[in-house]
């Protein structure tokens, strides 16, 4: 049918014919172009049949007969529509079928997704209170050092660092110029109140944070949760940590200044306070807080090594420092605790699964990240109506944290280290959150062993120097220190499984660990990417004494 026929109007036909054509065209319910074509064909057909009828009466009668011959307009419209579809080109048929298939799949996925949308979690445990009870452990608030830590950090923040010192924070006072030394003395004098508050705080027996959530995070709970609980908790916990780091730098400067001005006993006491500050934050609370605690602890230890290298304390002072360190470390139950991190996972499960009252339930939309690690597992779960249930996910979390805690307790030199790390990764498979955390815990385990090694080396160094001061010579080996009572036990290097390497040198001694490469490099420090000697590098030994000057 050409365009002239398709667009031909039906107004010149009898009313019955025009009405019939309009009704058929309407009932086709197909594309506009097709309806226009059918309309033109019907108009042309009626015009051809009525051409020989001159009178209006004859045309009307003939039109009525033609309409009657066509039959029911609905049936005719359906037949025409079917015929037009059959006449479509192959590409159009393929396209239509593909679109129909896509629509069917989409509809099926929508139906499959209904279980993820329908349902609500049941909140049975207030994990904020649970975490607060865990870290407080029923102790009286008067025993808590944390408010005093916050107060000391606030006092220190009111005293800005002098510009002359900002670029020389690691410079020994003896290497400063007169202007820098004057600025140091004035600056430390202004921090006296903050230091006094901190010194009183570290002598309290316990430390915990009373965790809170901001109103925005708290108000989101009734509607469910993605990561707002853990994010809100971390945000609250990390707010004062920057002030703690700054306060630590100030007290270390105070310690080195006292050593430079001759107050060795006060200097070493400040180093011990730095160590106590760090220990108070370790073994409890969020991992970010424990990491900061480890950094403060390490700062205190490094400060002690630096003071021992730069000055000449008496054997009596060293004995007191060594005994305090041994008592402090032996009283610490754990260096790293994962209890709070595990509670965060439980909180997420509680708010993203239904609860059947028997410890099980199905996952809801917000909990999909716990059960689908990629688009394939997401699609498979939708199509098969099968995701891990609440009990399975909880069992996976328990197994993961059990393996993580075991990793922290395994010495890096042990054959179990790599096997347990592989097991940790296997357990985390399929759970995106655990997969994100699985590399973190081996690093936490390494950090814990770094700290233990550093502590053992510091206590050993104190024992060796005491022995030399009191006997006039260095011990031939570490067994001699133990036998003489300068050490309680041999310091074990977790990276060799044997005692730390100790050797006498001309006028001194060498003390080192094999480090993470588990190889004895003869006491040679590893290097950074620019070839500079660096402590804790993984391409050499960790040399604790003599102290690296770079």
C-alpha cells in the first residue's frame, strides 16, 4: 500500500463504512504506522466496491452488506494484527523475541528479589551497650584514665607548636641551635599542665571509652542499617586519637629535653609514661584505637632506646626502668583484642537478616553484601532462591575471628603461620566484608609480634647495659644474663623461634631479630625504596642495638 492510500480519509464513505473502519483500526491496538496502513487498505477496498453505485441509497446498502461480510470488527482486527506480525522482517521478529525474553527474565528477577524486600529485622541486642559493658567490665568510673587522657590532649591543643620546631621534631636537643632550644624550653613550660594530667592518668589501673553515637546515626536504626553503626562508632572513637598522637610527640620532646639538661631519671620516667599511655589503649576497644595505642607504646620504647644511646644512666636507674617494664608487660593479658570487631559484625547481621526466634533467618536487601561477593554469586542467589541464611553467616563470622585470633597467637617462624593465613582467607570467601578484613588481621598479627619483639629487645638491652656497668664487661651470651639474674628468661625472636641474636663487638654489642624475611643477614638493617637503612624493613634484620642514627 502506497502512502496515498494509507493516508486516504474515510469521510467520503457512507457513515456505516467509516464507523466500521474506525472501529477496526482502533481494535487492532498495534503500532500507529500499521493502523494507518490497515485504515488505508480498508478505505481503498470500500471505495473500489462502491465506485459503480451512483446514488447515496445504493452506496449505503452496498456498504452495509460489505460490513456484514467482514463480520465482527474485533475478530477482524485480531486477524489483521496477527497477519501483520507474521509479515514482519526477520530482524524485527528476532528483536521482539529478545525484548520479550529480557522482559521475562527481568520479571523473574523481580519475583526472586521479593524475599529480599519483604520482611524486617528484629533488634534483640543493643550492641552499643554490649560493647560499653565489655570494655568497662563493671569497673568504677573513678578508675578510668580515658577522661584524663582527653583532658590532657585538650590542654596540649591550646598551645600551638612553635614554627621553629615543626621541621625538627626528631632532632636531639643537643643538635638544635640556640633559637630552637629556647623555643623548646618555652614550649615545654607551657605544656606543664597537660603533662601533669597525663602523668596522673597513666597511673590509673584501667582505661576504656564510653562509646556513643551521634543522633543522625542513632535515628537511622529503626529503618535498618548498612554500616552506620560501625561508621558512627569509629567516628566517635577516632575523634580524640589525633590529640593523643600530638600529646605523645610533646611528651617525647619533654623526655629528650630532660635527658639533655641532665635529669636522666625524669627523662626515663617520661618514656615509661609514654609506654603506659600506649598500653592503656591496647587489648581493648576498636582496632583503630589499639593501633594508635601500639604506636604510642612504640614511641615510648624508641624514646627509651634513644635516651640509652645518647646518655649514660646509672645501673640503679636502669634496673628500676627494667623492672617497671617487665611488670607492665607481664600484667597485660592481650596485646590485640578482636572482641569489639566481632560485635560490629554481629550488629550488622542483626539488622540485615530476619529473625525466626531460633537463631536463624533469611537475608534482607541490606545484607546482600554479607552473602554475595560478586555479581555472579548475587545473580545465582536470586535465580536459585538461595542465599546463606543467618546461621550460616554467623557460623562463618565465628570461624573467621577464631582463625584471626589464632593468627595473632602463632609465631611468624612457625609452620602454622602460612597455613592459618590461608585458612583465614578461605573462610572469608563469599563474604565481601570479611574479604576486606582478611588481609588486616595478618597485619595485626605481625604488629603484635613487632611489639613483642621490640619489648623483648628493650628489656634485653637494659639488662646488657646494666651488666656492663656493674661488671665492667659485656656478657658473652644471653644465657649469662639469665644466670646472673639480669633477665628473667631468654628473649625469644618470633621470626626465628630462637633467642634474639646477641654478639659482642669492639666496645659494645649487637642485638637483632631476623625480621619478616626469616633470614639472618648478620645484623644488617633492611633498606627502604631509596636504599636508606630502615628499621622494620622486610629485606634485612631488625637491629635494636646499636641504635640506627639515620
